[in-house]
């Protein structure tokens, strides 16, 4: 049983390798791969229930290596995805795969249509979100570990989001559930607007945080010491690598994948904190984040799902996060909730009662006043009506 607890986190790598196989197989296999992965999460979370165990791990180094392996896996997925839309065969990759496997991947690739390339973007962006951002989230919290920080920032470079290692760790965790946090979506906000607003404000916040750090350590703002600038340069290097493989078409293809991966991060931010408020003078507690303990999401996302404990104690490694079954709960697992968030009418229909219940069951007296004001600002009749009841 102890071995199973280590092996379950390798499901993450299996999903990444499955996406590679789908991209290599080409054609409708790319569509099938994307659909299969989404269904694996949605149906798996629905049918397999919650995982509320917190086992002890005697070999935490194994768990760290599992995280580090995400970088070569992410590089492989991205290379194969870009390769799948080229007219050439860089490094003789396709010929080699065909010789080893007996499957003519070059012929399969030649039959790809614009629809297959579209699903290639969707699949690769999804992998950038899962393999790249989820792992980087864990690694960039380990500010004391230079190797983990370096790997984490390179993983974030695939989604043009290395500023996450600045703003998320030093900004979001400090200001979560307040009006000063770019990643916390106020009640009533549309998810598509949030992607744009959070991206812009997150970059502004990261620039200010990094500028203040450089002043403290007496370093120049426009220098190699600036992690904000270095991070965006890392992303530019990846775009340049795609261009080297296949010109501007390949560079634009990779950019589309990266922007979709970045959008997924902001959608996740949206659903993890939507509508929750906090008195800025009080510490962050488990009730200030939406949580889920769905089994498939937890095992394949390094317990990102246990977000309530993560925000209460951001330095706790993923394997030690507790499930907090009494914390406010999301609609479902992560992919399920992402799909619902992308359908605003359905999202508001399901989440408005949850937010109103949060005001009633979780908010402190001071937070109820903040919640009533936030509900009034939302412009949504259900929230406005609830605000009147809350203030009585």
C-alpha cells in the first residue's frame, strides 16, 4: 500500500505520455486523445469519489524527483506538438520514431488537417496547464531550493507566465480573497474578463514586487538581476526555438498553445477563489479558498486540489496537505469545474448559491459586511437580495 501512494502521483506522467502518443499518431487520434483525457478527469472524479487520506512518506526525495521530471516531459510534449504541424522532419525525429515503432508517423502527420492542428493546440495547452503550471506551482513555493525554483520557472516559461513565481508566492498568498489580489475574482465577474484582467494586473503586481526587491538588495532595475525580465526572456527563447524548428508558423502555433495554457491558469484562479472575501487584517484560513478532494484530480495534480490547506500554510509540501473536508467545496474536480466556469450562465447558476452559503456558514462578522458590499457591487439580483438579508 505504501508503494501505491508513490505510484499514484505517476499518473501525472502517464497523462503527459498519452498526449505525446496521440500527437504522434496524428489525425483523429489527436482529437480522441484530448477527449479521452478530459473524460478521464471528469468521469474519474465523478465515479471514484474523494481521497481524504494523508499518508506518511519516508522517501520525500522520490516525490521531488517526480516533480522535476515534469520539465523533460513538458519539453517532449511541446516538441512533438510543434513537430506535428511541420512540413519537415527536424533531427530525423519522425523517421526514427517510424523505424522504432513500425508506425509511419510521417504519413500520419501529412494527413493532419486544420481541425487536427486546432485540437493539437487544445491538447498541448491543456498539458502546459497540467504538466507545466501545476508542477511549477509546487516547485516555485520552494523558495529555499534553487533547483526546484529553476525547474519551476522554466515550466512556467511554457505559458509565458514566469511572473507567477513572483506574484503568486509574494502577492497572491498575501492578499488572497481581498480586493488587492488580482487572482481573486469578485462575485459576478465573467471568467473571460477575469483571464484578461488577472493577467494584466498580475504582471503589474509582479513588476512592483520585483522592483521593491531589487531596491532592497541594491540591484539595478534594468539588469540581469530582474527576475521579471529574465522570466519573459525565457519564454521568448522558447518561441525562438519553435521558430527555429518551423519558422513563424511554428512560432505562432506554440504561442497559441502557451496562451491557452496561461488562460487555464487564470480560469483555475477564478474557480479557486471566486466570490470569497477576507478581512485584510486577519490571517488566511482554510475557509478562504474553494477546495476539492476528488481522487483523480488530487492524484494527477499533486494535491493542488487541497487548496484550502495550501493557502492556510503555503510552505507545506503537496504530499502533506490535508483534505479539510469541512472547507468550502468546488462544484467538482478541476476539469469539471473548469468546464462549468467556461459556461457563465451555468457557472453563476451553480456558484451563486454556494457563495451565498459561504457568507452564511463561513464568513466572520466582519467578513459578512464585506460580503454584503461585494454582493451589492456584483449587480446580480440574487447576490443583492442576499446582501439585504445578510446585513439584517
